[in-house]
C-alpha cells in the first residue's frame, strides 16, 4: 500500500477571531454541535459550562434537522484499534458507588429538548420505552409490547408494563405516555421532536396502550424509542406541567434520580436509587456520579487512579486506555469521508458525471488511511452501512477496490485525462482535516487536486457547508439504518444534501421501504445502499468508532455497530 500523506492538498484556513463576542445563539448552537461531536467520536476539548443554559431555538432547522447527523471524528497519527472489547482479569468491582466520566455537558437535564449526545447522562434517570441490544434486536424497556398495526407502517401501538411509577410517585400509564408524546412533539428544541414529525395523533386505547397514527409511513419508530435517540425517555406529568424544573432536576422512571444537593452543574451529577423503580435488581449501585472531564487524557489518568470506573472514550486516547489495562469497547459507528454533494455540477462540473465520482472512489486506499489514522484496516468503509446493520452486504466491499489505474482510465473516459481541481470544505474540529488531507494526497496521484478551506468552529462549518459555495465537504454521519440516513443525508431538505439532489430511483426504493415489513425492508435497505454506492454520492473512507472504557471488574456495555454504538449504560455492573 502507498504511504498515506496528510498534507497533499492546498489549504486555505478560514477562522473567526477568538476575541469576537459570541452571541447566545452561536454559543448554544456551538455547544450542541460540539457535544454531538464529542459524544459520538469524542474529539477535541470541551468547555466547562457553569450552571444551566437555556437553549435557544434559532438555527434548529439547519443544524439539528437530522435525527442522527453527526459532524466529527477524532483522528490522529498514532496507532489505534477499531473495535471490539478488550477484556481484563481481576476480581469483581465491589464498591456500592461508581463514577462515569464524559466530556459532554448538557444545557438542560430535560431529555425532551436534548440530544442523543447526552444519552450517557439521561439514561441513569430515564429508562427508554424499548432497548436495542447489541445484535440489533429490540427487547422490552418501559413498554412490554410495541410495533406497527396493520400494513403500511402508518399506525403504531405501545403497551406499557403494569404498575409503573415515576420517581415522584406519579403513575406511568397510557395517559402519562400520551402526555409525554404530545409534549415532545410540541417542542421547538432538541432532536426527539424531529423524530416524531410523522406522528399525527396519539390516542389512548386502554389504561396501558396508546396508538400513534402517522401522516406518512415511517419504519423507524421503534429505533427512535430506544436508547440511541431518546424519544422514549418518559417524564412525570407533574413535571411536564412545570418544564423549567427539568433543567436542574430529573423526574423519570429509570433506576436512579438526581441528588441536586450533591450535584454541581457542568462539573458532576450525582444520582441515587429511585425507590419507585420497577426492577430493583437492575440498581447495581447505591449511587452513581457522572463526572465531566474536559481533557480526554485526564479521563484515562482518572481511571488509572481509581477515581473513575467507566467513561465515554476518545479516539486519541485509545492506545493509552489499552496500555493502562482498561477494557475498551469501540465499535465502528459512523461513515466518515468526503461528501460529493454537487451531483449536478452547479459549482464543479466534473462531479455531474457519475463516472468521475466513481473514479474518485477507486482512487482512495481506504485500508491505508484507516491503518494510518486509526491503526486498523478493519475500519475501512466503502458503503453506507456497517457490519451488523440490515443494509450491510459484505459483497459490496468489492465495488470500489483501490485501483488508481482504473480511476485514471475512468477519468479519461469522462473527459478529464489531466484531472481537475476540486474545492472541498473541511474542519479542524476533532482532526477531520487530517482525514481530508489523507484523501487529498491519494486523489492527487490520479490528477485530482483538492483545494481545501478549513472552518474551525461547528457553526461556521455548517454555515459554510449549506451555503452552496462548496461542491464537496468532509462528512461524519452516524449509521444505523436507511431511514436515519435519509433524514439528513438523502432528503433534499436535509443539511447534508445541500445541493438538493433528487434521484427518482432512490425515491422509489424509499417509498417501497417505508411501507415494507421487516424482512422485505431489510432487502430494500440493501438496494438503497447499493444505489448510493453506484451513484457515488460520497467517498466513504472509514467507519469511525465510538468508544467506551471500563475498569477491571465491571461489565455491561453492549455497544456494537448494530445498535448504533449506544449501550444501555445502566447495565453497567460488577462481573460475576
């Protein structure tokens, strides 16, 4: 394999002065985007937030429209590994308290106006309606039955377990569930409300059952109600009547509840057992502390010192975590590569020719980049799904084998024998610029020169991306199924389809998929995946990992590509 170069492209750096005053809108937007970056790919250094911030609804349509759009990955030149669990020996952890570390600071503890980035904190107080296991199947959470009614995926029912109560003693029944879903749908902030945009009405069918009637087919509701997205985190109706109280308190039906007296917002959050919890055997500790640690290296050091027992990991600290003897769970979670968005050639005429886009895919040695930036060739990715997901097909990996000679021939056939220059937007956030430079170094070998513009902040990156000025941009997009891929990437109204590409063939496949049953839907997801590959909408490069660290003697983080890399964190428990 050729040596990977990370400085083979011209670059223009465009940043904003750090002395410029930041408006409340920019500040909140930047925190939400940065939180998502750090939560999914743990890159960069987060800032500490003192007290509670009031989220601002501006820009929501631009930066939070997609249920799972994620921006960044952390890439370094050091050797790391891409996935799996590293087990350690040692006696079971026997303390009655545990500390979990994260770099993500929530603006509010209200999950209805939050973001999946904050799931590791929400879950301690809020059980999901359903649980997505590591094999991609669903099991009961607060709901014991769930699913579509009839054909066409336009009617959906949820039936709760019996005798559930919230931590404040309020009954969790169908009326409470309806009030939650109505409240969530009415919010103008946060990701969960966008997930339920298709829900037209919520009707109480019996004391424990509600029926959702949809305005259009949506096959993704069960996934939305699981832990990865948080639309299934239910709040006590009493607190919904005073939602401001949820900024600094919890009122869920999960195993724990916030101890406000032992909590300092932005620094640490202490949870104690919920005496009303429906399954006491799942309360593995008397207290849980979620500690905010800004510096990723400090997280590993805190775990080595015994101050922290579990943590959201970071690609830059994977080698150190393994060297320290920690258990590492790091499943691939996101497509990271170059989005060739100008597919009609409005800014860059060459991209209007599918042969050019296909040639660019042939010119990239994904295994070499994955090895250089992550230490594992196994993270190389050329399709729009990960192993374990319904849309994944291992045979698709053969479509774009590294073949620079074939790439040159296809470019010549398209009329670009001497190559061309392609303007590309990238970002220094979490080291995404390194990935872009690595791709640029390889494309230059077939005559295609990347002209890079780098934006340093998340809001500036998104503003530049959707401006229509750049025909291509670096992308990091969390992969789960073709439904969530549509929301922000395939959808002409989605932020990652900023030139509003419409493909009638894709539209027809999606129309069939949305009304299909599970078995037929899986086959259609593979067809959508293959169509996107054939049309070369992007240059996928790696499946970036989402990582977690565990101290010896603990277990329970069942995180895989099949469940979007998001475990049920409350399954953290001593080994047996």
